[in-house]
């Protein structure tokens, strides 16, 4: 039997979500550290099986879990917020305003202090925070529908959006800008000399958040019952990935193929499209994440508590980690090149820049250690204070 009050009585449920969210936030920083510090980041696509190495591919592949889980759990968090007594009208208003806030952050703080370190806006990108912002705005309207309808909407968008792959930008004429925002990554010139790249088109991210919201209803069930559902659902999604990918007809723009050796053939099998995320990409990432939840529904000691701390302040963590990596870049660059670094173009790395993966991993771990005390402090602030503005961070 399900218990509607169990959600607020059993804190480990929230801890399992925070644990999973914290884990993917930590892994996400690895991908961004690789972007900034790898000696091959500007030369080789880590998923290009004709040029990549096993270590480089796996370093990139493990980070594929981050965006889907982050967006999915954002939807789950929205459901949990409503389950604590917030009215649909109040929740809808919060989701809308928080969505707008995230879009503003993506186009200002994250763009200028994280990715580009300039204010000229010659180039900008709509990335995961942009996608979450628009998905929250869409969810603000969707939550007024029955939970079953929300789930069906999300599943249909995820499962069916690859049917749209044949619609190219060239075929939509004046609506090119809208199709780029919705489904096809593309550069849009919004003013003379100003380019915006729609790296994270909104379909199917809106569907991922909708499914995450519907998924939140499972947390009303008793622990044993919900854990069985998590495991079965996660395993079913993983099985669906293997079967559909094996058939090699639908679910991803590029089919897999036999490669130069057996493990690269496995890499090809796992190498699914992220921009936008294909059906198979989402099955591959969300399935294991959901199946993992029962294992996280337990005490994990000091390491687990540290990971949970990151998961309780995900936006605060995100806003800090990119500027921190940028500062480390500057420090390393000055140490390596001296004052000459300030005379080089900003849009390309200096000659000989970057490190092999073991050093990249060390920098990543160092950044995580530097972020932890700040995130622990802010998590404490949020726990002690009920000020409304803190919910936006």
C-alpha cells in the first residue's frame, strides 16, 4: 500500500535523490575539466572512433549521464516540491519564474564568467541550464494536467522525436530559427556579428523533465515497494536500449557498426547522439541511473554525505565550478607561459597547451575538493533559512 505521508517522513528518499544528483554533478565537472585542460580537447572529438583512445572515449562517455539525470531529477524535484503542500498555482508560478531565472543565468553569468570570459557576445550557446529553464517553463503549464497525461506526454516526446530527424533546417524556410531552438543544433545570427548556438535544443529535454515529474509520484510509495519499481524500471529501460540498439534501425541518427576490435565495437554500440539526445541515448543513461536509486537509499558514510552535499546545492555548485576552472586555467597558463599569455588570442589555445588525462583527472579532483567547503556552507545556509530567494539557488 502506498502512503501519501511517507514522503515527508522518510528523509532517506530525498537523500537518495541528492546522492544521485551530487554524483552526476561531480562527474559533469570531469567533462568540463577535460574541455579546459586536455591536450586533445581542441583537436579530437572523444567520440570519434577513428581518432579517439579508449581512455578518452570512456572519459567522455561516463559524463553522458550528467545532463539527462540532471534534467530528469529537476522534474522529480518539482513534483516533490508540490508534494510538500505547495498548491498547483504556487508551484506553477515558482517553476515559471525559476525557469526564466535559469535562462537569464545561462545567458549572463554562466556565459560571461564560465565559458567565454568576455562580454562581447560575439558567440553564445544555449546549454543545459538553458534547456532546464525552458523545460521548467513548459512544466509550469504541464503540472495542471493529470499525472498520467504528463507521463504519456513525456514518453511520446522521448520515444518519438527521432521521427523528426529527417526535417532539416533547409526545409523549414523562415522557421529555421524555431526549428534550431526546438530540435536541430545550429548557429543563429540574432544581430550583426552575434551568433547564438542552440547546443541543447528543447526537444526532447522538455519530455525528459515531464517524465521526471511523473516519476516523482513513485516516491509516495513505501520504501520496499518503490525500490522494486526503481529496479524493474531501470532494468527494463536498459533492456530496451540493448534490444533497440541491436536492431539498429531506429532510436539514434547513426547506427552502430563493427570496429577495429571488440571493445571499439562496444564503444560504437554505446556511442549515441547527445545533441539532441536520441531515444537510445536517454535509455542508455536514465535506465542505469534509475536502477541505481535503491542502492543509494541507505547510509554511505562520510563520502556519501559529501556527495549528498553537492546534490543539495546543484545550481550553486554549477555557478561556481566553471569560474573556478577558468581561474585555474589562468594560473596554470601564467605559470607555463608567463605574461605572454595575455598577448595571445582568447578563442584558441596557446601552442602546446593541455595535459594528458592523468593530470586532467588530478585537476578535476582538486577542483572538487576546493568546491566542497563552499557547497557545504551554502547547504547549511539553505537548511537553516526559509528565505524564498534561496530556492532559486
